[in-house]
């Protein structure tokens, strides 16, 4: 028996930190469902989350919405174990309640109990936490081995061909009906918040990461999976700072516009050591003298990774000078100690990669914020694109790792 579209989406969420190969999610209905909350009645009879505790035939479940639900497993209920990535219950294995452990992910279906925080389950679908971790590690390795990324320079909806720019190099990304698309929500800074997407959502200027089979010369790639998003690079001096509310303002050097930046618990905040800042500033001056070309909104040349490997920003193959140093900068960021907005001061120079719900809005959410960059901005007083950060190092992921 195949899972329904609704069940496929919910089973996908079992491995929320994974990019599961479920092409069926590309259907418009499934995408809409992924982006909109389920009706209350459906939520009452169907829950998904992480097992917090087990006692007898009762499971305490922490849902993905943060609620605690007590699940009573009815006598005769079907309990199945499904491998991460599978969408067909024919491949599931019948198990017992004793096979479920704390930390595992489960999808339960049944009827509401006596109150809103209880559920009588007639079916339980399990994904073991160990299986999820193993698949996650495998996908990280695959993204590292076969991932590429850059700024989208052209989209041919008719042929499904995307062109991305990585510094001066162009790479042709060939997509097909089997290609899995994921898209970052405008206000998201976490890879696991990326939702199923479509080719039609991708626009020139977007940042994109692709995993697939590369041609021998590296000029093209047959895409198995594509993750895209619209990010904005900002740089300037902090004008105002409200650490209590997690906001700051700055005048962006490139656009000369005042921007409000929200810094959340998911934002990656770091400070660059002075000696490193001086080294990157020297590279930036060299790149500016060379008249390097940039691209992307806000001067971004970051290659995308979707939580996948942070790209070699503003350089990569064919890049040079300060641009090639840009890649080193983004990779260094992931290895720096984590900070908070409380570490910042008014007047400090910062470089920021942010997500933006409304492209015309003056308010953005910080994905990565780097302070200690006064020498770099002095070398690029007009916000030129030779030195920018990658938006894909969400949550301080490993410099060459996969989805975090």
C-alpha cells in the first residue's frame, strides 16, 4: 500500500533534518500542504514527533509544534518500522511497541482522546533515531562529494536547465522529473525548515546548491537534488542595537539603505580575529584592484548549500584574488566560536547574510553575522562583492559537511 500525499509529507517530516528523496512532494497539493498548517481535525487524529517517554502501552510524544501528546496504542494497532526515505508501506517491517525507544521519531494515526493532548493510536509508523542519523551522515558525505553551488544567472523553464555562476565560471544544471527541489522559506534560517519546492520558484539571483552527477570537465551537472533560496548580503556599521529584542540596524554599504536585522536563536553569530581580518582585507584590496566581477543581490557571490556544504564564496573555480579569499572566509566562519547579539556594540562593523520574507522589505533575519570585519569593509568601502559570506553555513555546520 502506498502512502497518501498527506502521509508522505508527514513521513518526510519524520526525518526533519534529512533531505528525503520524495519526488511525489512536488505535486502542487503536497507543496501547499507542506506550507500550510493542517486542519485542526486532522491534527487531532494524526500526530508526528519525537518519543519522550514510554510506559506500558502509553507513549509521550513531543510534537514538532512543541506540544506534548499522550498516545495510547490500542490493542491490535499496526506498528510498523519504515526506513528513512521510504514512501511505500510495503517496505515497512511489522514491529512491537517494545521496539520503540525514546528519541525515535513516530507518526501516529487514530482518534482524539478525551482531551486535546491525548490520542488513541490505531497505527504507529516508526523511524529509528539511529537510522535517521546514519542516513543523515550518508547524505552529508554525498553532498560533500557531489555538491556544487552558485548564483542562478538563468532559468530555462522549458528545458529545465538552470545556469549558475561560481565566480567567473558558468555551470549548467540539468533537471528532470526525478529531480527533488527544496526551497528555503523567506523567514527561515534553518535547513530543516526548507520545504518542498518547484523549478518555477527559482529565479535569477537566487542562491542554489545542487547534488548530482558532474560532467568530466565540471561544466554541467545532472541534478538529483536542488536546494535554493533568496538571500541578501549586507555590510556596514551597526547604527542601533537592541539586544533584548534581538534587533539591530545598519546602513548597507552597497545599497545605502537602512536595514533592520533580526538576530534569532538560529542565527550564526561570530567574530573574526584581528589577524584574520587583516589577511582577508589584503586579499580584498587585491581583488578590487583586479576589477573582479560579482553578482547576486546585495553583491552576493555565495555558492549555495541548503544546509549543505558552505560554498567557496565569490570565487571558486575561475575566481581570483580577493574573491578566492572570500571562500576561505566563509569556511573560516564555521570554525569560529559562536557568539550572541549581546557581544555586539553600536559602531561595530559587521557582514551579514540574511533571509528576507519580502524582497522589498527593509527588515531581514540574520542567517550568519560576522563582526570584527572593520579592515575588510575599509578595503571595500562601497560594499563591492569581492568579499561576501555564504548563506548556507546555517547553525555553524561543518565547513565541508552536508545538510545540517
